[in-house]
C-alpha cells in the first residue's frame, strides 16, 4: 500500500517531497496500516511524520493503546501527540467525541506546522457513512459520503485508503506483521453504524464482491453533480444579509427556488448544526406557515425568526433584556448593554420623533420598562391594547419583545419607536428631552 499511497498524492496533484504529515492513529488496523505505509516511504520522500492519538477514555484498554502508540512512535523516531477526551455533558456521545477529536487534530496540525492530516477511513467506512446518511436523510453532498481530499478549517485533510476495503487493509497488516488493537465496541450492537457494519455490509459484499467500487462510483457522481448545485446555491447566498451573529433573507426570494434548492440552500446555510433532512423539512414548513411572526429556539442550537416578509437565523438563543428604570431627572440611564436613555435639559419646539419624548421636569419621575400583557395606550380614538397596536403597525416579533414602554402613574405615555399617547399633548411646557439610543453590535 506504500506505492498506492504515493500514487494517491500523484493522482490528486499533491506535493509529497519534504512535507510534514500528521497521521491520526487510533491503534486500530486501519490507522496502523496507514502509519506503516507512511513510514515505508519516509526516507524516499524525506517526510516529517507525527502521530495524533485521541484517547476517548471509553474502554479499559484505551490506556494500554495510548502507551503502545507512544512507545511505537519513540521506536520509529516520530513525534507523538496524545490527548484525552474532555468530560462533557452531551446526549450524543458520538457527535461530542467527533467534534473534540477533530478539534484536537486541527490543533495538532497547526502546532507542528503540518501540510496534511491523514485519516485512515476506507471504502467500507464510506459505504457505512453513505448508508447511515440515507437512513437519516441529508443533502446531496452528504449522501456522497466522505471525500478523498477536502478542506477542514483551512487544513488539508486526506483519506488515502478510501478505495481499499477493510479486508484488503487487514491482509496488508498481516503481510507486514503490523501490531494493532481491536476496538471491541465494533462488534457490539450499541450503535446503528455497527449494526450496518455487522449485518448490511457483509450482505452487500455477498451480492457483489466489488460492491465498494459501485459505492465509490456513486459517491463520485454525486460529488460532480454537487459542484453544479453549489453554483446555484451560491447565487442565492448573494441575497443573504449577515449582521451581528445573524443572517436573513426575503421569503419571496427563497420561494422562487425549487423545493430541492430550498433544501440544499438551508443545508448549506446551517451546515454547522449538522441537521438531518427531517429538520430542514420542519424549517421549510415554518417558512411556508400562514403565521406572519414566529420565533423558535430550534433544538437548543439556533433561533429561527419569521417576521412578515423576512427569515432570520440567530446563533444561539435570543435573550430579551429585562429592565424597569425610574427616570427622576437629567442624566444618562442604562436599560441594557445596548440601550441607554439620555435626559437632557432643552427648550425647543416639539418634533415628531418616535424615539424621543419632550417632557417637563416638574412631571417627573416616570418609568421606562418592558411591555407587559394587558398594557393599553390612550390614542385619539380611545384606549387600545399595545399588543394590537404593534400588530396593526406590523412591528416584527423581535421588536415587539424589545419595545420600551414609557409610563407615568400606571398610564402608558408612549411605546417608544412606535406611537405616543395623546396624554403627552396635555403638557404644554416642555424643558427636557428623553431620548433613547441604541448601540449596534
């Protein structure tokens, strides 16, 4: 396999001479075979090799494996970086472990200044991945499985064994008397992937001993089609606006896409959350809902907001700042990190600015607070619920939650930025201006 490894670099036009390689090694047969192949061509190509071993601390033999790869690396005179999986609260151990493992690989590559990160995924792994994603539901690129060459956070990630089966790798290991450890969890039915590995994959190979090549052809076809698809998705992405941990687009623009492109666009936009097709279907239903205003903290990942003709996605959960501030005289009052109120002495003609109130010091104090259920404001036609006023004025759901109520003696004088009460017109002598200022970002 050492010659096939060299051919892999030539096929993908990747320089190999004098390069620094980090090989991810679990001590299983796949990664030990890959490390052996790299060692076999080390002198010929003047390679600088490092081992990256991530101890998941999930099995009793993990400590033995870590000690083995450390000793093996010293024997082969190559660098070896070992880290343990940090303890963390996660319902999905597999996802948490994968994120931590790849973060470690990325950190290791940068630490040693490596040119490439090599992973030992093989053809049988890729078959499992494709079948897993078919069962779960995904997008076109994900259905294609793993790529031989890809970028991960600006790191060149290579999978040289992706065309070899597990049996071929085991045969290579036996031929070269390579020592490796067997992960016993691979033979347990704990995880769906292992059930696919034990039951479905063997059945496919019984049907066709070269079935892995058909999967590889399937993968390459989808990846080629995906290149064309990404051009279409990129066209829509030009219509997406980004601002302060959020992005948004117009619903009308989104609905002009075919349903297939809608799925692919959302998969691309939300790829960091690793959503399945069922999740994307739910989001499309929300977009098409008759409800004009929707706010949803989705699966503890991000906040989805629909405001009339726009769709917003916010990173994390949106917290509405709570405040109840008594305005007693001139000065600067802080309602939240992003909202301040300035009370300034001035004698000017009243102007129709909805974010400002002209008032009299003799009428202080007054209160600035959050909106409450049941709030009413006196308008020319009589009292109106603030909630109904906001709906009539087509104030979006986010601003509805954040509006500032100006109150005096339990009477709403203004919904700042939206409407003022006729009660303010009763005050003819005005010597201060109360002005709300919003900080961007």
